[in-house]
């Protein structure tokens, strides 16, 4: 499943890259892209573990920049449909 989230207080492209690297290491993540300019994260991960993966991603964000957070889900799509 792929979900796109709106982020808030993502201050720099370097932080976005560090967050991407951290989220990419979470088991079950098949794709992640974090855009500093758009303030969005696209996350594709195993459906059954998506909620747990999202929680781990939020913890990874806090380790890089404790002001940055996901504020809402923009949209969801089945990765097979894309």
C-alpha cells in the first residue's frame, strides 16, 4: 500500500535525506520519498504492518528533527494500481 502524508516543520533537504535513510531501514518499507520542498512523504509498505511502520517512521523523524511531524494523510492508493 502506498500513502502520501503532509509533513510540517521539515526545515531542510539534508534533514529530509536523513529521514528517508532512517525510514528506508525499517523492515517492511518498500519505498519512501520525502520532499522538503513539497513537505510530503510518500511511503509504500506492507499493508499488514503499515500502522507499526508509520509509528517507527515518526520516531525516526524525531531523532533527526524533533519539530518535524506528519500532520495528515493526503491520500492512499493500492501500489498495484499505480
